[in-house]
């Protein structure tokens, strides 16, 4: 999954760079306007990247929580099965001593 994320981020950044260059070449703006536009686009790209990282982190946390819940549930099931096995063993053991 990290490879997909890296690939998408790379394509996004390359697209951002190409779009910026094209806008500089073809936009009839003054130098100051172009700099402001590039600054704004860089901030938008940075915010987009932060949001994506935040989303991925939240998804990872959800997966970890679900995994921990599943492990806890399985541990409880195993403990119950062990207790039932001990009780059955003790019953059979006491039957053997009585006979």
C-alpha cells in the first residue's frame, strides 16, 4: 500500500509542477501575480498532501483497532475453551477416582 501512496504522491507533484510551468509560460500575468499564484498553488498542494496523510493515518489506526479487538476476542474464546477443557478433565478425573 505504501508504494501506491508514493506513486500517487509522485504523480500529483509532477502534475503540479507541469501545471505550474504551463501556467507561467501561457498566462498573461505580471511577475508578482505569477509568484502569488504559484505560492497559492504550492499551499493548496501542501494542504492536499497533509489531508491525504491524515486520512491514511486514520485508516491505519482503524485497522489496528479492529485487529486488536479481534485478537482480544480470540483470546477470550481460547481462554473459555481452556477452562471448559480443564473442567471436563477434572470431571473425568474425579469419576475415575470414584470407580
